[in-house]
């Protein structure tokens, strides 16, 4: 491989990015600090929420990683302000519904998904969640594989292994050692 020498402008840009990344690492708050903020977030009520959001905005240094923490903490604070109100008192099931509303809306991904709690692997009664998929999900997967193959009609867009894998799914082979639920 031939390495090209960077222009002065390109090198200056790379140096600026590198410096920014180093500064970001210095500004990152620790996991323990995030957890402390989360605990305070869970105490929020409507009358304290706006001030708390401003405090997050002002007090947590801005960086590539910290913006994720800021938004996450703000989201938890807002959810708990509702939960801590006279309209609160949600169940665990409702909490799960909220989780999926947030995951799907924030990522714009409404395809079938699964959240895996690996600690459940400690208990044999949870075996199925690590070994099976529903027939509906597999049918969806077959449809998506067919769309993917059909959209790759020139044969140059996907690696041959991907094409083979997707054709196996279309043919009814459940991938990765999973089985269909009864």
C-alpha cells in the first residue's frame, strides 16, 4: 500500500481532531459520577425538573461521551418527574413499554428487536430466550432477506457469504443455531 503524505492543511486538521479527542477524554465524567447524577434524576418532580435539566446542561462538561450521558440523565429525570407525580405509579410491564417506546423512537428502528439480560443465563428457566425466535420474527426475517437479495440484483453490493446466508434464511434455515418457538 502506498502512503501519501498529508498536506499541511490535512495534517493541521488531524492534529486538531486528535487534540479534541484528548480534551474530550479529560472532560469525560466517570461511571460513578453518571450513576450519582442518575440517582438525583430519579428524585425529580415537575417543580424541580427544569432547574435540574439546566444543571445537567451547565455542570457536566460537553464532550463526545458526555452528551450521551447528559441526554440519558435528562430523559430519566423527565420520566421520573412523571412517575413521581400524581399520575405516576407505573408497573414493571408499563416500564418495559416505555423502554421500547424510547429505544424505537430514539434509534428510528421499529424492526423486531430483543434486549438480552445476560444475568438470566444463570437460571435454566430462561433457556428459551437465548435459543429461540418466534415464527413471526422468522417470517419477518425471511421477508427482509428476500428484499435485501432483490435489491442487490447486480450482485456487487453484498459479500458472497452474506448472499449465501440470506438465501439460507429465505429457504427456511433459522440462523445462528436458533430454533423456532413451538
